[in-house]
C-alpha cells in the first residue's frame, strides 16, 4: 500500500468501518490516532448539544404548561373557569404527556378526535396517576390507563388501575366493600389518605367541570378509577349539493367579473364578497367576517374562491388578511367544501403554502372561468389541477420586451366574449375608476417617499388589468415592476388612456369587436356635471348629522347659490342617508335615494361635508374620508369641508386643505353670501371657466361682533352673537332657524335641551360627548358667547361654569327677542 501512497501522506485506513480501535489505527499512521480522537470528541459534542437543545425545549414546554395550569387553578378557585372546546386526539396527547420513558401502559379502543379541554382533563388525570404511583404496591406499582369512547352518548371514558398490596386491599374491602367512590375524598384518622385513594379533589373537580363523574372500584389485586366525561365529536360542516360558490376579492373590478361568472352550472345562490358600493370600513369588515359568513350560510357553499392578498380599503398600504388565513379558519371550523386560492404568485413555494393552509387548488389571476369549472368538477388535488408547477418565482405571466406584439385589449377575454352589455359597461367603468385611483396613489407614494408601498399598488393594478383583459398595460407593469421609477408612472398613465380609448371604441361598434360580436352603445365616461351656466341651476348637496345645519345648508342652496331645489338637498341624520351619500353625489341615486338610470345620471356640482359626522351621538364618518372616496370615484365637482367651530377650524384647516379631494375648508359660522361666492369661484376654476363676480360687501346689521372663542365670556362685557353670516336671508327664515331649531326651550334638538343634559353626562364622565354638540349648534347661528362659555366648561366642568353657560344662553336669548327674532 505504501507504494501507491504519495510520499509523506498517511495511508488510508481500511474501509470496513470508520470507528477503528486506536491500536489498529496506529498500525497505519500515528496521525490517525489524533483524527479518530477528534472525530470521537465531535460526535460526543454534537450529541451533547442535541440533548441540551431537547432539554431546553422540554423545559420551556413544561414551564408554559405550568403557567397555564396556575392560571387555570386560580380561575377554578374563583368559579370563573370555562372549559375550552378544542379538537383533541386524546390518546396522542396522553402518550406525549406521559413521555416515551414512562412505565405507565396506555390501551386505547377506537377513540376518535373529540372536543375537549385537554389541559383541564390532564390536570385531573395527572392527579390520579400520581396517587396511583404513590399508593400502589411497593416498590414498583404497575399502572395502566385504558381509554374508550361511547359513540352513542358521546362520552370519553378513562380507567386508571394500579396493582395493590393484597393484604391491605382485602382489609379495605372487608371494611368498605368493593365500591370505594365515597372514599375519594375521605381522610382516615391522623389525616393520612387511604392507601386505595388514587383519585383526589382535583380529579372530582375536573370531572364536574367537564360534565362528568368519577367512580372507584376495589378488586383483590387492583384499584380502578373510572372517569366518564362529556366529549362530543367535532361537527363536520357539510356543504350543499348545489354548485354554490362564494367569491372573495378586494379588487372591485374583479368582483364585477366574478358576478358575471355566476351563470349555470354555478348556482344562482353563489355570491361575491364584499358587496359592491360598501364604505371602506364596512368593506374591510366584510372581508374579516368572510369565514363566519360562510359557516353561518344555509345552505353552505360547495366552494369558496379566495384572493390571497386582501388589501384594506381603509389603508391601501396594508393587508386586511390573506386567503390562507381564511382557509385555515374555515378548515379549523370543519368546513369540508372546496377551497381555491387565486393569486398572482403561483410559484412552487407559494403553492405549498396555499395547500398547507387547507386549499384544494390554486388559480393564477389570468386563468379563466373554464379553469374554475374544471377545478370545481374534479375535486382533485393541486398537483393534478395545475399540471406542471411553474418554475420557482414565476407569477403566471411571461415578461416580454416588445409591446408591438401585444394587443392593447384581449377581446377574446370573457369580459368581451360572454358578458352582457350592461355588465360589460359596469366593469369597464369600474376599471377606469380603480386604475386611475391606483395611478394617483403611485404619484402620491413617490411624493411622500413611501416607496415600500409601491409593490402593493402595482399588485392591485396587475389584478385590475387581468380582470378586464388589458394585456399591454399588464405586460408593461410586469416588465417595469422589478426596477420601478417615477418615469414608469407616466408610461402607465399613457397606456391606461390608450386602453380606455380602445375599450370605448369597441363598446360603440355595432358589428364584431375583434373575434366577437359585442354590439351596443358607447360606454358612457364618468358622469359629467352640467356647465356652470346651466339653465337648470346647480345641484348642491350637503351631509351633516345636525338637523339645524341641514336647514342652514338648504337656505344657502335656495338663496345665495340659487340651486335647483328639485335635486339639491341636505342629509345625514340616519345611517341610510350617510351610507348612500357617495352614490347621491355621483348621481347614481336621486334625492329620494331611488336608483337613476345611467343615461340620466348627473354628478352634483357642489358637495358640502361636515368633518365630524355622528350617528346616535357617536362619531361615525369623517368628511375628509368621504372627500377621498369621491376623488377615487372620479367626482368632478367642488368639495367643501365644514370644519366645525372657529377654534376647530383654526386648528384643522391647514391639515384638511392638504388632504386629497378637498377644494375648500370653512368654519360653520361663515357668512352665507361669502360661502356661496367662494363655492362658485372654486367651481368655475375647476371647470376652466372665467369668473368675474365681485365678492359680497361686508355685511351690515349684524348683532354684535365675534368674540375670541378661546376666552371665557363675561356677560355685559362682550357681544354674545354675530348674525352677519345670515346676510342675504330674509328675516322670516332667520327667525325660523333661530327659534324653531336653536333657542326654543321646548325643542328636543335645541340648546336648552342639550344644556339640560350636562349634569347627567358629567356624572358619567361623558361631558366631552355632549359639549361638541352644543358648540356645533351655537356655531351654526354665530352664538360665539355660548361657544366661549362651553369652552370654559370643557376646561373645568364644575357647577359654576355650567351656571355661567346657562346665563350666557339666557342673555343671548333675551338679546334675540329684543331684535324681534324670537317669539
């Protein structure tokens, strides 16, 4: 061997075994001794490390279990503990808890998974095993646990038996008989437990909480403790035989596409979630409650199709939840229908994640309805449904370098081939709105350096393009998203306009569009407001929860703005009015909230939004949020925010002006003629028209001057009310508003009614819920003295400041009577 070994190199040892005795290793070369010594030390070190890691993990598990047990025992002692109902494999948990080295033998007979509080059951069972070991035959008692299940009664039965000292057992039987149940908590003289007592208080208490019972039997060679507790089997949620499918997607364009998919063989009871037209908060709530909605449906859907990344409608920068989270929740609650995940990412790793979460199949975003039907009919696994898995990192669409080969719109897509004309028009309109909103958000993200949120917006745009077959724009986004810059937004904007033009052209053709016949009229662009000089008058809308301010706005519309009062209105007192306001402003419903045909829809020219909109005295909506939603929906008129009282306006105006979709911000006490001037001026500017009106002259004949609202008012030393903002209104209208809505002591919405509730709210610590309402009413009529006195009460809600507030109200009321404005 030395002749074949390089000079100086140690000869190779025989290959029979790497574990050679050291004396044999020395025969080859002394260096092998060091090698094998190091090898042996390495093996021992690795083994020790594994034992340490295992020991740490076991200690952590025991510590967590002991902490849970301590909390549970404290709650049991206070009679506050409610047993959990979790699906448990009792035999598996029992074996795991006893450990592999345990001498306790476990026998089980057809025990299914059951709904059980395992921690509570083990607390009692551990007590039984401990006592069985303590009081059994010495030195090594034989302990056996038998687990059975009675399916008819849905009861779990566990028997714990131990070997005993036969002489002591015979004496026990002679004294108490073979039934020792009564002895479970009996203490013999000297306060020592009977040797047969393999139960205990913990076990009896456990059985009681688990709706069960415990019994103890003696035989000549063993004692047997029987635990019989309630253990229902998990309910398997069976689905309908009908092909009912529930679809869930955050993208409105895709939801419209899904609605068009609901034709035979899909059952007409199939649904799309969230419902179109919901406010952002309710949209998010519908997504979060989807699993609950499915499980509570009757009949249950046979299948659900889940978008994987479900963006929040309130904050587009984050996900509300994910499709995999919903799939896991459905499976955990027994849903046995088909679950399909739809995602732009169908890489191998992503698909494994979807399947592990409980999904039966996966669809990429650009797959069509026939793929869905094939998956639903097959009920097969993902690997047979999808054919070959795409390469790692693939997203279901190839990236091309030449856009000349790609059509602007794929007119062979479902939208253009099979959708009804009305549905096609709605989805194109939705695409126009949503894609434009995404482009605007991309610009905003670059302006604010929020570059981390750009992939999320591009993901939305990809989904929008796939939903309608906008192939060239889709490919452009896919090509550019890896190194996206602000210049790409301009490219998207140009392609989006080209895409919309191509769709509009296709919609107005009477013959074939590419490969299909899609006759019909041209899709109407977003509804345009009428010109400023329209003979029909302006359409003006306002939303406020206060009936007083609603009347105030109606006077503004009738007087200085000369609006079309058949269409103009002020709403916001009810939930329905608040929820439908966006549709009202966009012209989709009329002032009576009845649907308006598409051809007759007209956006409002001006909308006035209260910033803080309440319902039943609790904050519900923000005017700035409504303004943002109107901008998203391509509203083209003027949006004005009423920011509340004077000091609220001073504080919030600059912030509000910087928010999207807001053209004008004013306090509630502004002069009506001046407000009308500013609104008409903003409208002319927005329409690109000349505006030569002169601002109104300073009002004459007001009562007093505005006081500083941040300083307390001293009656007789400062003016109480300024009515200059009513300039341009007749005296009868002013009198009606002041008397009927504000200073009538009997009015349920007047100031006196609100002031009378102050002691009750102060006692509950809720003054801050009432004072904004008082300020709101006072600001509408220019009662700055009351505003100032309310401010003083807010800072120090005492009987003295409340008395001063009442005095200010009475003094203002008396002053108005002197002017002939109150009865």
